[in-house]
């Protein structure tokens, strides 16, 4: 984590939690108050029988869970530093399992379908599991780095925030784009369109999850190899990862082909999924997995300034662009995916150029290796 200096490691971990706690408190207060002045019923096109008061309470639950989730993120970073990348997906799996059990229990105890109860379960069950497992891990595997108030040193905040803040901005920008896309679809095309979009998204997310399982161990390996300037190993590793993507691409093409059969078995006649939406989403997924390999390499080197800037531009320009197209050309949900596809095609060469700059250790200091 920080070499053999466990005391400094504990200071870093403790200070990180203190910084994230401050961000979480400020975020909950600012976003929570700001949300009070937004007409969420109109934004989300929710049924008229759902009162604004209940919807606002639900929004507050989502906001609180969002920032608390960020507060619990350091355990994943520590797991990666220990070369135990399986811990992060293990936490997610346990949370999903408990989440399912909680929903089944709620359906047995309360059949009224209270949306606030469901919101609390879906939002805070993963947080509870993450917290419990974090405590267990800090008492066992990571006991040398257990955070303590006495170890908080804000003097170490600057070196911590220099890289961490960049990753934080990237995550915030990505989250804004992903969540507001659903809001836009709901507002302009109705909740049925949101269902179609999310079903197709979940269908292809199987490949993204599988690829993530492959890529996760390489983050630390790339960091170590890049620090030692092992150019040959890095080039061979990237070629192998892109070779794996060929297999994933074949699987995606197969998924596009068999999608009508899968959706019929899965959904019956409840939801009709447009075949062109499936095709476009499949192509988008192919672009995404190739970009993910490059992003993993860039993240491993820690040279994420270009990625941070492009993420901010995406956040600022992508959504207004989508809304403009909707109002001007009346594009449907498929059109929104096409916009995402075009944007990804623009970002992919940018990632590749940075990869070439980083793999050439003779390159001069510039924004590409900052």
C-alpha cells in the first residue's frame, strides 16, 4: 500500500475517510436542499397518485445513499493494494444477495407496496453490508491500516487529493451522465421506455461484468510494471487483453442474434424490446469494452488528467446535446443510445493516443502523462 510504512498507511487511510466524510456531509446538505426546489413529479413523469412529499423523501434516500456509498469506497482501494481484487465484487455479491432476501421478506410482511420501504432496502442494504464487511476486514486482513480519529492528518490531504480528487471527479461525472439519462428517458418517453432501456442495458451488462472480472487484477499489475518501466510486459499484456476482447465481441454478436429468444423466455409478452435498440446497444458495448481496456491501463498509471477533463466535458455537453436532439429531431430511446455510441467513438481514439504516449517512456512531460 505504502511500502512497509504501516503508520503512514494508517494516516493516509484515516485522512481519506475524514475527507470523504466531509464531502458526504456537504453533498447531502447541498444536494438535499437543492432537490427540494425541483418538481420531481414532472421531471420523472411519475404517476399522479404519488405525492410530491413521498417522492421527495425517496429522492433524499437516494441522495444520502449515494454519498454514503462514496464514504465506504476506500475499503476497495485497500483490497486492490493487497492484491485482493475479489473483495470488491464479493461485497457487491453479498449486498445483492441480502437485498434480494430483504425484498422477499418485505413482500411477506408488508403487501402494500410502500415505495419508501423499497427505497430504503435497495439503497441502504448494500451500504449496511459494505459497512459490516469493512469492519470485519479491518479487524482481520487489514488490521494494520484500521482508520482512527487520532491518525487523521490534514497535512497529508494535498498529496491524497491530487490523484483521488481526479478519480472522484471522473466518478461523479460518469454517475451524473448515467443517472440523468434515465431521467431524460422517463421525462420525454415515459417510464415504459426506461424499462426497455434498462432491460437491454442489463442484458449486455453480463459481458461488461465478465470483462471487469478479467481487468480488475491488472490494475495493480500495470501500476507496478509502469513504475518499473517494463515496456515489453505492458505491451504484451495489452495485446492479450485486446485478444480477450475478440472473444467478448463474438459473444456480444451472438447475444444480439439470440436476443429475441432470450427476451421472450425472460419477459414473455410483458415488454416488447425493439430489435434495433438491441443492435445499437450491442455495438455500443463492443466500443465500451475496448475503451475499458485502455482506461484500465491509464488508471493503472495514475495519469488521469486527460480522462478527468474529458469526463467533465462529457458531463457538461453530452446531456444538453441529447436534449437538443430530442427536441429538434424527436429521436427515441434508440437515438439516445446512438448519441452515446457516437460520443464513445470520439473518446476511444483519445484514450488510444494517450496509451501510445504513456507506453513510450521517452515522451516529454505533457498533459498526456499528467
